[in-house]
C-alpha cells in the first residue's frame, strides 16, 4: 500500500482568521496537522496552500507545500490542482486530511488508505464512528452516514438518519442498536477520480445538504466507509475549539 497525504489549507476563515497559522504549543496548526499525518504510513505529506504565508510557515518547519490558486470553490478543487502539480494520477491513492485536524489519528489515515486499496469497486473511502447520544444524532452540524451491506455509503445527511420510528414514538432516551454513524471528514481518493471530480456537475442533494460528497453518490460512484472504534480528537473550527486543542497539547 502506497499513498500520499494532501492537506488543503486556506488562509481566509470566517470564524477563525488565519486559521492554518494559529499557534498550537509553539507551532502553526498546519504544521501540527502535517506532523501527525507523517506518523502514518504515507510516502509523502504535502500541504496544498492558497497563500505564500502558509508555504513559508511549512518550509520553516520542514513540511513540503505547494502553492495553489486562491479562487478554488472547494477543498476538492484545491486537491485536484495539487495532484496535477505533483503528477499524481491513475490509481495513485490520495488521502485528504483536513488542515484543521491537529489531533488526527495516524492509524485512521492508514485504515482509510488500506480500505480504498482493497476496494476496487470504490473511487473513494472515508470513515465514521458510532453515535451514542440523541443530542449528537439530532445536531445538524454532525454529518451522519448510512451504509449498505458491503460497507459502502448509501447517503450522507445532516438529518438524523436512520430515523428510528418506533423508538422516537416511545420517547427513547438513546439511539437504537446498531448505532447510527457519524461521518468523519477524512477522505481517500483514486487520483484519477479526484482530478475529474471538480468537473462533475454539482448534485441537487449536495446543494440542499451542503455536503460535497453527495456529488459522488449522485453520479453513481461508490464510497467505502471504515467504521472506527471511537471518535477522533477534536478539530478546530472556532476560537473555542482552538483553546480546547491548545489545552490538550499543553497537558500532553
């Protein structure tokens, strides 16, 4: 199994300005993410940046980075350009690690890569874990996924899926068994598919749910899903998230 980790990094952020450069225990967050990803079995870890300041911060700490256009609409568009810059194509495996996940588990990266390597019927892989509370199940900021018998994604939604009709009617205080699954935003791609993905017509369901991965399913492609034993460490979306992660690093 051979794969490359690409980490998209965009300097602009509505809720947390200059997020990739936010300091976490003396290092920029994007460097922390790349260092964690480098603990996986990846042959290379490359940051796909939209700004020279990110490239410079990576270079200062020995992290490889490529400069991509600033006008990309999505992270997938940025990764597609990075694939072209790096000459990745065909069955080359690319793992997309989000640039705001400084606590990403290296073993989860490996699992996502291994799953795609084993599943020739799928163009992508991703991950999920069991949901243990109704509050999380009902939270629209928590993306849920349902699977088919072969462990492939049937649908992703911000809604509580599957809907437990009888349990909800009886006032159940916990999710059903087997547990619903929370989607983890880690993706594996075959490079050839990633390079053509931005040219695919956006799906109506994608627009409604604001979930880009629904475009893949809408066009008839398949996504294999690794079900992890536990939830990953917290990501960084807000200033409060950043303080939480800083505290975790300080206590380590």
